[in-house]
C-alpha cells in the first residue's frame, strides 16, 4: 500500500461504508438497550446471539468470515464478602474466523459486557445534542463491537482480503478482568502475529500507547468475637486491626517508585454493634507502569501484611494476582503504530498517542508476547457512569480507519522480528 494513497480496493470498501452510518447507529442502539452487565449472563447471551446473527449473515447481508460460533465461557470465581469463593456463570464467548490457514493472522477482540447491573437505573440510549449518543456501554465497548463488525464487512467485500486471516473473539467478562475467558484469549491470540482491539480512544481522539499493569487483591483478617459489653477485653477486633494495616498500605503510595498506586476500594466486616467483630476484609487494586514497579509494590504490600500478621491474636491472608501485566510499548507494537499513523493520514484521521493508567485485554496479549494496539474503537467519554457517551460521527470515522488498516496489513504483511 502506498504511503500517499489508498488502493482502489480499499477505496471501494470505504465508499460502501459511506452508505452504512444509519445501519451502524441502529445496531449500536439495539446493543446498548439490552443490558449486558457482566453478571447478567442472560443479557450478555442476548447481545452475543445478536452479534452471532450479524456475523452469520442476515437478510441481504453476507456472512462475515468462514465460520462463527458461540462457545461456553468458563465460570468466574470470585472471593465474596464472607471470604468464600463464589462461582459465577458467564455469557458465551463469540468466535469467528476467516482463512485460518493463511500465513498472516490478526487477532481481533472486544468485549460484550458492561459494568451496569440489571437493577442500575442507566439502561437506555438517548441523543443528547452536540452529535452525541448517551447510553450504557455505548463507548465501552459496544461502539467498538460495531466498528469491528462493519470494518470486517467492508474488508471482506474485496478479493484482497484473501491475503489476511483473522480471528475474532468477543468475550463476556473483560470488565471483571476476563477471569473466565482468559484461557480462550490466550489460546486464540497465540495463533496470531499481532492483535487489534477495539476499546475506545481518548476523548480527544488520542490512542493508547502503553498501559499500567493492574491486579486485584483481597486481604482477610480474622480476630476473636466477644460481647461488647460483658466481655469486651476478650475480643480482638478484626476491623480495627485490618484498618491499621490498610492505613499503612495506603501510605506506600507516598514512597513507591514511579507512578505505582495502591487503592483500597472496598472494606467489609462486622455485624451487630454489640459484638466485637472477628472478621473483616478489604479489596485492593494495585497498578504499576512496568514489571519492576509491579514487583516492588507487591513486595512492599507483602512486607506490611507480614508485619501485621506477627500479632498472634489475628490471622491475615492476602490473595489475588496481577491479571493484566503492564503493556509496555515494544518495538513490534511501535511498528504497528507506524502503520496506523500512515493509514490515518490516508483516510484523514489524525493519529496521536498517550499512555493510560487503565488496563484492557491488550495488557494480557502483551504479557503473552503478542504485540497489539487496543484502541481502534470510536471517540467518547465518561465510561462507567450514566454520562457515558459516544461521538456519533466517530463511529464511521473509526470504522474507515480500521478498514483501511486491514487493507494495509493485507497489502504488506506484518512480520514479528
């Protein structure tokens, strides 16, 4: 593909896309108006089944790819507020492929779940002026689902598509760290040379260059219960002991290197106020910009937990893991960036980059050695809130970019050095 102009095949695909904005917007609204909070497996299933219908071909639409299927996702196991493991059923994972024997394979991925539970008041889309659509998951990441689908539809109209194989995974649990779909992501992505993921870009259109690593941990404290009136001194207050430990953990934010963070996000314990509580737990989120920072902060956390475990009247236990390793910009990912910048110039989309503290499934791919760019989705903001919105014009703009990028890789294969 020329550095100055797109190919005639790509031009024809982009011309076809120019007739699709209404179809794209209608599909987006349908997807957003269906609740698909991670633990609403029935709702996630409805979204996945609709997308299966779209990939398989419906009405006058041609099928996208050689095959598409829904497969069960392993359940997610999460420690509950009583310190016991709960197993949660998840919605299905949608997979689709084209040309699985092609020499060059690209992994394409985005999630079908959102953070909004069935009982959350934010359930429907609405137009809010300024060319914006407000809705649950509209930018994180149902807009990305639409961009990916229509980019593939446009790309597959060309004979040039035969030069590129692709594998799509639409997983149902990214919002909780892809706890169930993790093995599916790993298996499929490792069959590919590189990955493109469709998380949203920044509100100003910047794409993410690198991401912090992230891990969730649970700290459980057991003390000794007693009557708060008759036998107070015999008790050992788990809430108080855990709180002292948490204060010291929080103070690490002032001394750890780089921009690592420890966030105490939830605390639970106790019951009747006339009982000295014998149980308390806290949930922590840990982030670091590179593997060394992650290793340092985990070591510091363990040191604090060991210190507070030395009191024999209490038992402390720390569980959890870094589910998303730091996504560091390596040489291979930089070369994908260069492709995107060139393609953006060709289709009139300015490209610039910025690091992010947020994590995505792109972190996991990076940890498995799969270079990837994970912000091929549309423009919007206020993720995870009732103010979440998508810039409507960016839906077509970013689909054009993704389509032209597929043509770029079909014309000039990407080889990992």
